[in-house]
């Protein structure tokens, strides 16, 4: 099942009360579910000394959610200045923060190094000389190129803009040592939304092999290997979940073997976003129009500015009509927003129970890459975010955007650069 049954059981009976109090549409996140999933991850990897999850902030950059990550003992994976700011605001300090950037600017390097710093995860060999104050601890993002196939979503590593090549590995670390680096990490991310756990196991094996190769070449010992995010979740009811326990067992065995033959082992870091929060969010929206043309359209009061994944990736998000069961499925609908793009649909030709105007729809799995991906095109603003707390209360954790917000960037002093005199 996409959205955990326990979340449905707690949300659906009160969804209408929440709608009456706060209005629709709303994203709502399940505190108990997020904490339970975080604990499950820690428990699975308890056998790997120093295992740590660095939550991928871009998945759900709300401070109330990031505080839960802090409570779980997780770090923060950031790749922009606002993500650094928000992670520090909830108490992330120094090596609690991994700064994984791409096409990095000098300002970003400075922000990553400021206020107690962060773990710098460098994306390219050309950036080594551009880091203003080179840190003692440095990590490189590795792109295996033709050595790995990557999965369908992230694509062929050869075509991916991320990381350094296999051939650049040794010289990258050598150059970093030349700039004073003394502590080292290694990172890669070759899959996205991948439910076949063996991908992540193979990634770990690959990074351990490289750690050994670089140790032989340069005599350095890696403090950590960051095996990336990209763990998949079952968006469709028939999808199997990722087998976390098998993944953790096999990774633990790899690390144990490395330790047995080398006398030490790097810590394993992970930077999952989707797997941690994805299933614990839902977008609740009200049916406001039923249009009958060549197809049956249910117009809802949310649109792709609230959840882009269906329009952007053709992604499936399961939908429940609150108060109606799957046994009542008798209609085929397109569920549409009001943006002037024909891909502004949450579902295409979906079998659902009959929907009346006023019904509430729960669009599952909006807890990662949902609200965060929103935008304002067509003057369509982003909705509020709510937290369903463990005690059953509901807290507003971000208000909806207003027209005033939309016009904020037009609020500036006149500034004209005169034409050049000829
Ligand atoms: C997006 C991203 C993640 C998180 O991906 P998920 O699919 O949410 O696990 C982790 N690391 C990097 C570098 C990313 O860009």
C-alpha cells in the first residue's frame, strides 16, 4: 500500500475537520510515521559502526520536519545556501551537515564553510582550487560512468552531470592533500526511487573497492563512504517495498569483511529523502468541478504547483476518495488542476469511486519532492503544510502562499543602467 494504513486510519476520519479548520488544499505529514521510519532505518544499520543518515533536505525542507530528523540523530544533506540556513536553524552544526553541490559558486563554498562549517562534498576536480579555505575533511562525488548502468530514473551515469570520473579519482584526492586535506570521504549516487535493494548493496561494494584502491595508491584511509539516497518507495499498490533488512544485512557483511581484511572500516553514510518521508505525506484536495467531455474530468482545488511529480515524471500517485472504498470503483476519471497546461493532472484515466463535488481526495506519498518542488507559474500558489502530531493534534507548519507573496519580488527600488554614450 502506498500510504501506510496507520496514517490513513488517523487522517481520513479527521480530514474533513482539518479542511474546515484550515481550508483546502493542504499537505499533511505524519509525525509518528516519520519517526517510526527513522528508527527502523537506524535499527537496520545498528551493526554498522557510525552509520548515519543525512536527510536530503530538498525532499521536504520544512524546519518542523527537519527538527524530527535532528531528534532522530540524523544529519542534513544540503546543496544550496537556503538549505544550509534551514539546517543550521534547526541545530545542525559542522559535520552534521553535508554540502553536496554541483556547479558550485564561490558564495556557496563560503556559506558551506561559515558558521562551524560542514562536510564539503566536491563535485569536480576543477573546484579544488576554487574552494577559498580548503577544509581538513573533504569528500568527492564519484560518477562511475560506464562502470555502472544506473537505473531508469537517474539515467546512464555517462550522461549524468554529477561527480568525477574513475580516472580522476586518484588525482582528485592527491590534489586535495596538496591543499591540506587530511580526512577523507567518498560519495556516489547512481539510483533514484530504486526499490531493488541490490543496487545500493552494489554501490557500497563499489565504494569499498575504490577506498581500497585509493588507500593503496595514496596511503589514505577513508573515514566514511556516503552511499547516496535513491531508495525507492511503493507508489503503486502492487509495488513491492524495498527490502530494507536484506539491504542492511548485506551492507553490514561487506563492511565487516572490509574490516576483517584492513583492520578498520569507513563509516557508512546515507542521504535518503524519499524513503524517510515520502509515504508519510498526503496532499488533501477538494473536488470542485465535474466536467463531462470526451473524458470525465474531476477538477480539484490543488494543481501541479502543489505536486509536480505526475506532470514532470509521469509519476503515479495513488488517490483515495475519502469516505469511499475501492469496492465502489466504477468510474474512470482524469483528476485535473486549473493550471493552463494539459499535463496539470494528478491522475489520467484512473479507476475511482464516483466523485461528487465537495468530496475530499487524498493524493498519497507527497512527503518527499512534493510541496518542495512547487512553483508559481500561471499565478498558481503553493498550499499550506500541516503536521499530524503523535498526540493526534494538527499543527500548521507552513502557511499557504498569498497574492502578496507572489508580488513580493516586484517590490524594489527603481534601478536603471543608462545606455552607453556613443
Ligand atoms: C535528491 C538527492 C538525494 C535524495 O534522493 P531521494 O531519492 O529522495 O532519496 C540524495 N542525495 C543527493 C545528492 C540528491 O541530489
